[in-house]
C-alpha cells in the first residue's frame, strides 16, 4: 500500500514539475513577445482548441490570447453554446471567460502551448500586422498622390515665374533640380540648393547690390531680403517673422546639401537618402524662390519713402 501511495505521490510531483515548466515556457514566450514589440499595441489570438473533455459531447474549449503585453486564455464550455443558441446569440457575439496561464491546469497548458497552437497565435498576429501595414500603405499612397499633385502645381508656378524673368540660367538650374529629384537624392539636394543661391544672386545683381563674401544660402538670402522693397513698416515687421521661417528652410536645404549632397565633399559614411528628401528640398526652394522673385519683380513700384529691411533696427 505504501509503495502505491509513494508512486502516486511521485506522479503528482512530476505533474507539478511539468506544470511549472509549462508556466515557465509561457513566461518566456510572453517576455519574447514583449521584447519583440516593445510596448506597441499588438494583439493576436490562436485558433480554438479543446482544453478539457467533460463528457461524450461536452467539453471546454478556448484560445491563447496576447494583448496588452500579456498572455491569457479565453475559454467557454459547450453548455454555454447551447444556452447562447437558445437565446439566439450570434457566434461572433458569444463571450469568453478569461483566465491567466498560472491558473490553468497542466492539461490546458499542454494544449495551449503546443506547436500548432503557438503557430496559429503568431500567424494571427502576423495577419493583423499585415492588415495594419496595408491600411498605412493606402494612406501613404493617398497622401503621396496629393503631395505629388501639390508638387506639380508648385513646379508649374515656378516655371511660370521663371518665364516672366526670361532668365535661361535660372530656368535650366530649376529644370535640373526637378529632373534629378526622383533619381538621385544627393544630387537633387545639391541642385535645389544651387538653384536657390542663383535666384538670390540674380536678384542682388539686378538691384545693383554687392553679393556677400559668404555666398552660401543664408547670407545670400539675408542680402536679398535687405535689398527688396516693402510697402510699409507693418508689412516689414510681419515679413521679418516670415523670413525667420524662410531662412530656416533655406538653412535646412544648405545643411542637407553639405551632409548628403554631391557638392562640398559630402560624407560618404552617412546613410543615403530616398527621393522624398530631394523632393522636399526642391519644393522648399521653389516656394522661397517664387516669393523672392515676386517681391523683386512685382514689388519694385514701392514709393521711395517705404522702409527696407536695413531701415529697421
């Protein structure tokens, strides 16, 4: 009798050891999922599996769930199915009870943590990620279409403005910036920066103003703004706030050119940029150039007494 009891006791200890091993496996899986997703809002469920057979046609079934950084079990019984069917509850609205893995029996854990169930959980997470990525791709595509249309509109305005100047050099420099923007981001940055520098230099020459010693974008822009005409001091004050942003844009283009462009010996160890950077630089350069040329060409009728940037302390 004692031998029999000892055998049963040993079996119970083995069961507890296996349960502890399964729970540890679940903790490891939970930790790996959390480490992989790093707090991201990721969720997934496995396929349903039979957790416990109660009678001939009675059993408990459920699934493994990963949500909010935790693995849990959703479960229900066939008796619940009968009751829901009687009350006309649709399948997709039937509720599951929730239990943490530590409170599950070894039999449940064996079925929930086997290879097929875990694979179905990871497959469901993958499907949800693919769906999310697909929605984002659709949104990005729509946004890209809108931005492309706006970029084309901006290019058209720039071409129209350049046609009024009759300056073939500026037209050629802008055409080059447009042509390479989609093909070579580094070269696109260089050509957009070169175009904006040329616009500022052209305005300075046409207004009889000496070019600054430093012929990079920001000094050229400062000198260009200083020689333009303004209708009154109120407009000038407002314009100075605007030019703080314009100078920031111009400076950003120059910095990108220095770091990533094909001029000035750009650092080869830096990562390459995609075409969107060149498009951003080209669009920014065009927007600034359109404004400067408009002030230069259309704002020259200002009366002699009007203020300039140099008049303001």
